[in-house]
C-alpha cells in the first residue's frame, strides 16, 4: 500500500511528529511517500522548480492508495492536499483512503466539520496507530463523533 504523507514540517515539534509517524507507518510495511524527503523547495526557488515540486506532489497523491494527513497546526498546504485527495475521490472509482491524524485534539476541543465528514479513519491518539493495519485491512471506518467547528 502506497501512502502519501501530508504534514507540516516547519518546527522542531512538527518534524519530530512527522518522523515518528512515518517510522510507525513504515514499520507496518507501507510504502510511505514524504514530500519532505522527495523535494526541497526553498522560499526563493524559481517558478520552474516550484512547478516541478507541485507536479510531483500532485502525481504522488493521484498514485496513492491512501493519504495520511496530520491536521495538527492546520497547515494550509497539508489541508489542501487532503482536499485534493477528496476531490479525486468524488471523480473516480478507485478511492484514496483518507486518514486524518490529530494528537493535539484535547477533550473539549472541536474538529473541523469538513475534515470530520471527509475522513475514512480519524486517529486522535498515537496509541491508536497500532489499530491502523487492522482498520485498513477490514475496510472499517472510524468516524469523528465529537464536537465540530
């Protein structure tokens, strides 16, 4: 299974979380595509390089069996990638499994309505990552049932 890994990676905390989650997914035997590992696009890159990185990310989302989206910190690029995957799902038969991960959704905090309704599996605790292979294999969905915003 090829998983596109969508996550912010701009602070030390975000990088630590991303590395921990990618390592866990790979320990299950998944082929994890990480834009951070595949492409480097500095803020002042020429337009040709920006287009190359954008196209590479798009192509890898299209080719993925699943997208694993870290929603913590609500990074605009990460949320865009999730929306793109959901848009593809609306237009084709072979669906991309959409997995949302949010470990900072503490009790009493709400999840975004559009994310809550578009995710096939929503994980809110790192410990629940252990269940992911079984959920994927069974096709079982884990919907978000808490409060929404």
